[in-house]
C-alpha cells in the first residue's frame, strides 16, 4: 500500500514537472517570436530607408518597396520571414549599381540580419526541445493539446 502511495506521489510530481517544462518552453518560444517580429519590423524600416536613399529614379528601388509591402502583409511569422529572404539579393543589386547613398544603412542591415539569424537559431532550438518533450513516451499523454512548432529557415539573412 505504501508503495502505491509513493508511486502516485512520484507520478504527480512528474506530471507537474512536464507541465511546467511545456509551459516554460511555450513561453520562451512566444518571446522569441516577438523578438523576431520586432527585428523584421526594424528590417522593413531599414530597407525602406535604404530604398529611399537611392540616388535618382530606380526601377529596382521601386520593386524593392513593392516587394517589401507584400512581405509585410504575409499572415504568419514564418511566412513573413520566408518572404523577406530575397531582400538581400535585391539590395546587393542596388549596391553593385552604386546607387545607394547611405552605406551606414547597409551596416545596420547586416547587424539586423545577424540578430535575426540568432533569434531564428534560438527559436529552432526551443521548437526542437518542445517537439522532443511532446514526443517522449510518458510525456505525450501529459502533453495532449500542446502542438509543436515548425522550424524556420534563416537562409536569406546575411550578417556582416
């Protein structure tokens, strides 16, 4: 009888620990998503400022601004991040043309890309830990109702 009481007490402690871990991971993922959203907003402002600093009328600068509007209107955070991926290539073509009059904006954009890569790396690590926790044997019964997060690619963000 005492063994059953000890077993039930240990199971209860285990359930509380798993619930706490799931809650903590979901909270940390939400914080990372907010950080990525903030970095994307700063990136959009920097790209807009950079396009505005282009000397003379530029078809590429207009395309960049149109692309930026479409990327910002994407629904979910992973979609917005994926939509921003081609921006670096568009910016490189403006730089090669020599039409950018604010090189400091390029430096700021490189720093922004580095922060975005770091945030995406943290997000992916937390998402993987959440998936492992949800998928482990006894935890999957406790974790009903919790969903994993898809990984996000940081391929389009360059850091200087």
